[in-house]
C-alpha cells in the first residue's frame, strides 16, 4: 500500500519517554532512531540493541509486527525504564505478475544449489554489526522515478503465490545512475544472482543495510567506503524481472524494513504536493 504524504507526516513522530527519545514511524516496516543516556543498555522485545557511546541506537518493526512492542532502558545509575510502544497495522496490496520465465518462478533442481549459495552470501553481507553511525546523516532516494512496486505487497507470479515483496521498486531506463542513499561500506557486490541479478549491499552501521537488486552494472567493490550521493551502480533488468527497475531493500539485524518510510516522499511527489 502506498502511503500518502499526509499520512506519512502523521505517522512520523518524536516520543520523549523519560530517559529515551524516539524518532520515526511507529508502523509495521518502520525504523526508529533512538537516543538515550551514554552508557545505557537497550533491549527491544527481549533482544539486545547496539548503543553508541553517545547513546544512539536503532530499532525496527517487521512487516507483520504485533500491535505492541516493548523497549527496556537500563541506565548507568542502575535504574530501569520499560516502555510499551504502539505499532500501527498496515494493509498490503496483492500484486499479480504474469509472463515471467517459468524457471524463475519454479526453479529447476540444478538451480537450487545456486539459490542456496546466493542466500548464504546475502545473509553474511547483512550480518555485519559495527559501531559506525552512518545512518545518523539521513537517507536520500538512490534514484528518482515512478514507483512500480511497494513494500509488503503479496506477489502472485504466473498464478503462484510467493513471499511478500520487501522493497520499493523504482522504474527507469537501463543505465540510470544509482546513488548511495547514505554513507556506508560495501559488503556484497555480486554480478549475477539467480533471482536478483546483479546485487549490491552496503552497510550503514549498527546492522542497518541497503540492498539494491536487478542492477545492470556495479561500480564499487566489496570493502569500499562510499559516501552519500556517490554513484555506485546502474539500474538494470537482471534476474527475475519484467522490466528495468531498481528494487531497494533495507534490513536491520534480520528485520526487513520499508525504505519508503525511512526516506520519505519521492522528490517529484513532494514538489507536487507543495503546490
């Protein structure tokens, strides 16, 4: 479901809850930027959350997150604060895509080994959790254009129900420059995965990563430091696609988030709504 600009603004909020400040969208697929006292420890739904020496941290909500989430802050003085966070439920579109090669919908036995290797490489690339705070400088759209697919939609490919879509698709011509949405380090630059084609993953710190699928060319290397706005790839139509586009996904320590909620309205739409 595409979230209108007025709803986007309504969902984004700042909560000051005692020893913690939370900024973001308290909705399924949302990312929350947290700030607490230096030296504090944070648990989110029972899981330990990385916290910077200055007290910065990130939490997120999955596509099907329950209506309530628990945040526990343990302060340096030994006191503890527990907060119940309300998470807004979303409705998702059913998207039917026909005309795909049958092999991309139902892989052959010889393809399964390649698919398993692809998944292992992606999992390893997203497993990085370090102290960098690249995410604090905000995010921009990696490309601008028509949004052709949204997070959370259930896809039916050639009549067969598949996993939900966990990214936002931006349509455009092959060769369109793709820019880093934020500073980061490249953790995967694969030229040809079975489903996603040329695939690029960059880490933004604390386990938050961006993934770019179906690229035509990758212009950076694994281990390379990239800056926000730097051209890192070119849009393509590789892998399982019906046309050229960029599929941008974001993950936070195993949770699949909605990039559209994190970056805000497409610049062209923002200008249109300000008239």
